[in-house]
């Protein structure tokens, strides 16, 4: 598979992920508003913020796919700051609304549709994540921190809506307060998310080289993969929440083009599986030049242990 095909597949998978989050956010927002659930409204905002963060980082990510060495410019920084500010305002608004509900009293729980919507969103989001994760060559998964935050948000909303409805079933009105309490907690997650995004956008370079120790770990992993004779160059750069790796490696000049692509695919999948903060890997495969004093041209005589056999 060529780099162009891999890029198109990755773009398609990224759009699917963003569209899925937006659809879930819209569904939860509509049902949360109709059901009177502060927790579900806040959770819908959190889901939408994940999609917005992906959109903000996606533009610079696409630039690196076209020109891996290029540093994204100010438009990506501006977009991230604007989106972060919007989410800070919306998160504060829902948080204040939840606090007002707690202060002035809650007389009824949200309707059952809110609880069902939370469960459905958790199932659909997990299914979407697993579908994209199953083929890592197609998609760049979000960072583990993003996913954990989304899980915490949905579980908090589930506890809030479920607890409030349980209070109605057990005739315990004080449990109604669990829904706005959950809404306030999720709003804090949204505020934290927005603050972190805007802080990193302002104080961190848009495209910063990875620390030497982490780059060395990546290099060591690639060198141990069977079929890789030489790593001519490895550049790893942080871009927002992502780490982009660009590698030039040499393989046995006598193998087929397909074998070379298979080695490149193995390198990419190994790095993205072992290093969860790696968002994407660009690999340029070249025939090994015996004049380059690195390793033996014949990988069968290489005593260095490998990751895969």
C-alpha cells in the first residue's frame, strides 16, 4: 500500500471518528435538553469537545502528512485557542446551571430516555473506538488521556442519571440531586479540558522535537524489528496532544517491493501499539547501501534481538 493510500485511509478513519463524536454529542444534547438532565447535557459538551480538539489538531496533522518537516503556522494556534475559549464558556455555563439546580432544589428526576441515551452512547463510542483501533494502519487513535477523560465523563453522567431515577423508584427525592451534581462534575472536566488545550496552545511550540530519551526509545524499538537493516533518520515531534514520527529506514535491496511495504507496516504498527502517545508514523523505505557502515546487509546474520520473529 502506498503512502497516498495510507493517507487517504487515515483521513477517512479520522473523519469517521470526528463525525461519530459529533453525532453522539448532538444525540446526547437533544435528549439531555428534552429530558431535563444536566449530566447528559454536560456529557454531550464533553463529547463535542473531543471532536473539536481533533478538528483543531487535524489541520496541522494534515500539513505534516503533506510536508512532514514543515512547522504548522498560526492558523492552527488560533483555531485551538478559539475552540478552547468556546468550550470554557459553555462548560462554565452548564456548570453554573447545575449549581443553580442544586441550590434552588430539584423536584423531579430526568426521564428514562436520558439514562438510555448515556448507555447507548457508551456502547456506540466503545464500538467506534474498537473498530478504528482494530486497523491501526487506517486510523490514528487519540491519546489515552483523551479516552480516559471521555470514559470518566460518560460514567459520571451514567451515575447521575441512573441515581436520580433510582431515587424516583425508591421514593427518595434527595437522590434527584445526583443528576445536577454529575453535571457539575462533568462541567469541571470540560473546563479542565479547555484550559489544558488553550494552555498548551499558548505555551508550547506548535511542532516541538520530542525529548532525546523518548526518541532513543523509538529508535531502539525500530532497530530491533526484523527486516530493518538500518535506520537512516528518525524524527519525532510533538504537535499538541500528538506525537508524529518520521522515519527513513533501509531494507535488504534484494527483497520485493511488497516485502518492503510489509516491513514498514510492521514498524508503524509496533510503534503505535507500544507507544500510545504516538499518533502517526511516516516511513520512507530505501534499499540498503553497503557503503553505509551500520549493520550487516544480511539480516539473518544479525545477532541483535528483534521485537518480532
